[in-house]
């Protein structure tokens, strides 16, 4: 009995001393500036969106019109899941009246969503993937949401968002993701390290789990869809043959970028989603997926690359620009890049001979 009572005392002590997400964000700023207030408020709104989506996912199998496809195709040419639409609407509804953002850009929307003039308008842009890995929803596997915050530059009077198309990922103010799994986890960075929080349903708060996460310099995991082996460039196929021949490598691939990235962030390794011979630009979207995760991994001491340049240096040419992605532990990413560079050298030598 005493053991149970002591456990309850310890739990209550933890509850009193725990750090919430909003408190943690404010602590990242040297003073209580308007920017600190804005970013803290935005993060609190993102947390609210995460709670709403997590609640919907936890009951999806018991609700009508929560699972399956809508029958529509999005701007990416992909079949739309009902949960994609719900999650996208959640982000809009959470921020529409917030007075914190002036526009939202989503993987699910062809154009930017501008806050209506009859609503309070802020000075930030929210870019997001409402449900990453939505093919996992119907079979109850991990999915996530990815987000990025940027400050609007200029007035964007013509609605073309040229400021987003003229700068790389290093202009992000903050980035992060929410992972919906056995626990709902929120990971974020405002350029001062990477920090993770776990949703405590009894409190309704995201509670600090780990500060200043550092990805190991090298890991055992490589994560990629090897079913596409023969669609990849020879350099990537050579890398796969290399890891097959050497001990110490383990393949892990869930079909949800956020879930695979979270494993590598904590345990090390590399996630690879290369382009194919027919689509060298790859599948993943720069503004909503690769740039936000690239921001996080660099803050954690890792690296993110297209194979030819750093992800955060890529300038998009359109709102839904795509990039290949090699991301994770620095040594593992550099190893993949070495195969790409070797093939490029061979091809350059062949061209010289001709």
C-alpha cells in the first residue's frame, strides 16, 4: 500500500514540476517580446490542432465518414483520404480567427489559403502537411502532421507568394511535427535545439519529454521503400547493395515519413526517398515535408540532402515543388552522397572520353 501511495505522490510531484509546451517556447526567447508571444501562441494553436486530430484518429474506426477515400484527387494527383480533408480543415479552423497568420499553405490545397479580411490577420505563414502517411490511417499505423512557420516578406498583393519561392529553408522561423501513435508526440525547433513533448490526456497538455535532442553521428537503420529498387538511379542501387553486403545495417520502413524520421532522430540512421529515373525530382514536397524536417535534423546535429545539395539551400520554383530526400545521421547521409558523387565522376569521365 505504501508503494502505491508513494507512486501517487511522485506522480503529483511530477505534474507540479512539468514543463508545458507554451512555457517551454517562451523560455527559448531572452525576453518577453511580441515575437516570443506570437510564436508561443502559434505553437499552442498547433498543439490544439494536434489534440483534435489525435482524438479523431483514436475514434476513427467507430465513426462514420472517418476512414477511406473521398473519391477525389488532390493537387498532387493523389487519391484523397477523408482524414486528409478533416485534418486540413482543422488547421484552417484553428488559425482562421487566431490573428497570428496571414496565410496557410498545405499539401492538400492547390493554392494558398488567405485569412479573410473580416478576420484578424497576423504576419506569419503556416505551411503544413495535415496527415503524412495517410495510407496508414485505415490500418491503424503511425501517421503524423508536419509544420513550418515563416514570416511573410512583402505584401503578397498578387497572391503569388513570391517570397516563399525566392528563399530556402533556412528562412524558416520554426518547424516541427506531431506523431500520432501509442502516444501523441510533438517535436519542434525554433532554431535553438530540438525538443519533444508527449500529450498527457489527463491534463490536456503537451509535457516536455526531452530537450536538445541530438541524433547520433551514425546509426544502424536505413529506411526506404526497396520495392522501388529498379526505378532508382544506379548510385542508389549501389548503396543498397553495399548495405546488403555489410553487417550492422537494419531496414525499417513504415510508409509514414514522420514515423521513420522520428526513429532516426532518436536512434540514428538514414531515411532515403530518392527520385526515380522517370521522376528525378522525387515525391516529397519541399515546403511541407523536406524543408521542415531538414531544419529539425540540422538543429539536432544531423544532415539533410537531395544528394547534390543541402535541403535547406534548395529554392522552390513552385508552391508544390518536390525534392529527393536523404536525411539522418551525418555519416550515414554522407555515405549515400558518396555513391551519388562517384557515379557523377564516372559519367563525367565517360563524357570527357567522348
